[in-house]
């Protein structure tokens, strides 16, 4: 590109891998192009409000005509008769003009071609990259690229050691993204791990205790869920600084062709992205609804006890009314409208409020989800009335419900355990431990289930049994379970010490005496 400007960002894929760059670009709804150079090979990927819409490569295997030849959609003789067939877009126009392929077929070939180009670039490690918000494709050049599933497949191929380096802090928080992308294809293990996010936000170590997988495999799954757009995490070392993002957001840029210098319009207070415009124009202000300030809106969302209160509507509101209210609020309070006007703390509140608004709308617009939500709200209301009659505080109710949930999970997990279905037992027992951290019995049988499921979980199983013993030092069963683990792995001295400590408390424990005698004879 001939024209240089201060809006461009440059880097190296070794520091900012392409998969993470794609996530950053999507999260910030950026427009522009990402050009990468790896030795003699060059690739350019183009974005519209964060979505990948086009890609080009100078590699012959990535040309459209090569793809058509490989699939038998065109012969070499026919291809040779087409002028400028090496130009993908010129070839597209010729194929359409001469009715050689239908438009939908050509678009599928372009989508496949672009996906292959992106997959190639994902494998690059040392390539230089340059992002420019000024170099864009024309509005009619736009193809569907299944980026979420492409990135999930890529994450599955990564060595677990490489992914482990990407998740160094076990206390890092991840949250469920709302709204989530549609059509994401997850494996059973990925679906199960994602289902463990019963809270909106969870830490990596919390999910590891619930996943039923090794820690390394759990982190690879979490990485896949993040790349697939189902989870949100903070990027520790982002490629785009806040200053650069602000500069790009403030500039209104006209589309350009080829390498001509771009025309930059005067900066405006804030830029409304295409996503914001779509949501803003999709509905008008709800009839009779008064204008409210941003602070009133935030207070309403943050204090709302139900999705209906969030919209200031009665539970019996019809779908059309909910839709009008949602789009009216989205039109006035979409985060992109405030990107340049607020400090970071207020912007975070606006983004969180909008996520909650979108989650409420996604629930209430779906008849099935709304019915289930209404049943849950009714149940919670009845529980609150019962609590008030019993003289309990909401906090006491919450603790009782948590205890009941822990007991329910333990019973289900214990049933699976005694029936030797260890894979099914582990998640339930893990959930019981998570809900009732001070229950020694839950820790003990969670440790046993981990060990039975996979011996590679030995250290985690040992840690759980040690917690159980610490929580209830007088319970013989837990000490025996820990001693049996030590025996299983040839740690006879540790087993002997554990049994002797047990016998000082319970000298007549026959099981412990028998096990110790067998060890002393070795």
C-alpha cells in the first residue's frame, strides 16, 4: 500500500497469533484489512464490523480457478477461453455473465476459498502483519465465512502445552457471551464444559473442577469456546491499544479502491457501527414510553429483579411490545454510541447493561424459553413468600438452596459412582464440592471418583482426600480411602503413617488394622 497513516497497526504473528487477532477485531467491530507477509507469500483478510467478509492470497492454490478445476466445475479448455481468469472477481463476473455457474454456487466457492486462505494463515507463526482501517473492499464484495467453527477446529488441533501457555492464571475469569453466535458445532466434551457455566462468570479453576477432563484438556476446550465466540476473556496483551482504537473509531472513512490514498472525513464525537445501526433502526420507540437518561437506564437494568422489570413491562406483555421496547432501548443505549463520550468505568457499565438487555430479549422473544423463565420466576416468588413467613433472610434462603443443590448433586454423583459410571459421577460430585466447600464427604468421594475415572488424576484425587481428612479428622473412612490411594501407587510409608494416625483415634478399627498389618508384612 502506497499511502501511510497513523491509523495503521503493525506486528508479528509470533506475538499476536492470527486466531487472537481475529477475536480482537471481532470484539472491537473493526472495519479494514489485515495484510500478512510470510516470506514470498502474502495474504490479506478484509473485515466489516469485525466479521471476515473476504480474503485474497498470492498463492496459486488459493485462486478461484484452481478450486473450480479441482472440483470439476470447469475444464481447462473452457477456462483458457476466459480473459483475465486469474483475477478472481473478473472470473466471477464472467461465469455469471455466461451462465456457467449460478450465483449461489459461486458464493459457496468463494466462501470455501476464503476459509482455506484463513486456515493457511492460522498456521503461520513468524509472519509480519499490518492492519489498516482505510483499506476496505467494496460493499458488494461480501461472503459468508464460518469463522467460529473454523477457529474451533483450529483450537482442537493445538498441542495442549501451547494452550496451557495461553491460560497461565487459573483464577482468570471467563464469562458467557451474549448474544452468542448461531450454528456453532461443539463436541460432546465441549458442550459439557460449556454447560458448566451455570454462573455468568466463572474462573478457569472453577471450571476445571467441574469439567471431568484433565486440566490441560479443559483449558484447550475453554480456548476453543473463546475462539468460537461463546466465551469472553480479557486479552492480556492486546494488539490494538485503546488510543489506536479511539483513533479508528473517531475517523469516518470513505471506501477506497485499489491503492488510492484514502479520504478521511473530519472526526465526529462517536461512530455508530453497522451493528448498532441495524439494531437502532430495527424498531422505534415504544408507544407511550417516556425518554429516560442513561443513568436512569443503567439504574433500572442493574436493580431489575426480573427481565420484565428490566424492560419496565408487566409479565403479561406481548411479544410485539417486548420487541418494540428492546429496540427502542438499543437505539438509545447501544454501547457503540457511547464509545467516545464516557470514561472506561461508565462504558463498562453500559456494555454490561446491554449484554443483560440482549439476554433478556433473547429469552422473552422465544416462547419456550419465556415459559421456562416464567415458571422459574414464579417458583422464586413463592419461595420468597415462604421465606418471609418463616422469618428467614434472602441470604439464608440462598445458603439453604445452595446446600440443597449440593446434596442433590452429591446423591446423583454417588449413585453413578457405585454403579461404576465414573465419567458421569465426576461432574456431579465436582458440583457438590463447588457448592459446599466445607463438606468433607463430598471432597472424599469426589477424589475417589477422579481416581477411578482416570489414574492420571491421581494428584487431584489425593488433594481432595487430604481436604476431606483435614475437614473431618475423626472420620475413619476418609483416612482409609487416602491410605488405599497411597498403597495403589506404591507409597507404602505414606499409607502406613496415615493408618497409624487413624488407629490412635480409632484403635479398634478393624479395616485400618488389617490394611496396616498387610503393609508391615511387605
